[in-house]
C-alpha cells in the first residue's frame, strides 16, 4: 500500500521558512550557492521562451498534438494559443496559455534532468496563476508531464482533475507500468490508496495570486521499497508517497518536459534540480527575492 498523506489546504503543516530576513547574508549566500549547484534547468520566460539555464538543449519546442512521435519545431505554437505575458510573471515576464489547445510545448529532458538508472533523486518547481474552476475548460489538464511514453508509464505529472467541483490538483508518480501495476489492472478499478498519486481536494489556486508548486523524489531505481515522493504547495508539505519500489526506464532521447497541456492561465519559473530539496530549501526557492533567475546571474 502507498503511504499517502493528504492534508487539504488549511490543515496544520509544519513548515520551515528561510526568508532572506531570517538568515545572515553569508548564510543566505551559501544557501543560494547550494541551490545553484543543484540546478539543472530553468526557464523564466523573461523576454523569450528558451531556457535561461540548461545543462542540455535550451530551446523550447512545440508540436501540433500529444500523439507520438512528438516531433517539435523550435518556438511557440503557430495557433497563437501561447504567448509571452510582459511584466506579468512572478519575476519579470511569464507565459500565458490563452485557451485549451491540442498543441503542446516542451523542452527536451536529455541532460536537463539528471536521470540515473540507479539511485535517482530530484526536484521540479513551477508557478501557476489561475482559477481552475473558472479558467479551465472541461477535461483533464496537465500543467506538467514528463515522460518518454505515456502519462501512466514512466511519468511524472501534476494535473487538474476532470469532473470534480472544485477541480482536484494531483501529483502523479507513475513508474514503469510493470513496476507500479505488475498485474495490469485497470486504473479505474484501483482504490485511491493503490494509485501512485497525491490528491489535493481544495487546492489554493487563484487568479489574483501566484501559487508555487514543487515536488521532490528520492530513491527511485534502487530496486528497494524505499522510494519517497513529496508534493509542496506554497512551501507547505501537502503529502507524500512512500513504501514502494519505483523503477523508471527512460530513453532520454524520447523523454520530454511537456507543460501547459490543455492549460489556461499564467505559467512561470519552471525549474529542475538534481537532488531532492529539503522542505526548508523548497520554501527558500519560493521566497527567493529575485526568483531562480537571480541564482544564475
């Protein structure tokens, strides 16, 4: 069974805050240096769509739909569904997804994610600004999906659910299908406890404020039942998945960091780190005075 802690918004959660006002400048500089060292990818969308920092390919690509093979071309979709929102970001500019579209945008995962075939750890961070029940059109919406195959086969995703009111927000940590679903059972027939997901039934997203989303993962691809994944919203630990072995077999040439799938709203500061940040570090990322872009300048 998955150990899945679900604490709806407003539940008491212990958080460690590392705002710049609470740390001496020397200690803050050391903390920033550690975050910078762990950073593998960052797209802040300030004046352009290509990543501001990337260990791999920095170009943003778009494709006409989700169908494989997802062969993209550099730049935003030609249908005008996504554009730069000048001055509307958490820091500087952001991306605005104007409407639900079949077109997708993505970055390539090769080297931008520090994938390891044994003992893999990492963190993904992003910011969203929307009212899910008012802004999203019917159907599932994935603000982020990382996979070489499908949503339930060697994938990470965060999504908004299809039918619930209010729309649920979920983290999915779906290892190879044979790893998490060895009997090939139908997803709809599984209990919630059997699904490798964390569900937030009353998420805090609003049109008038940015919400920080982060998830961490540890001990993937160890062959042991020691994998741990955690979801954070606005610096608070919302839930965790643990007690299972998680095996991800990726062909990095085919693995994509897709984002804004069927999304409507503002999107900013997509970042990846090569280790699982601590809860204090997750909140430190949220409170960076100049955002993650300040770490690379």
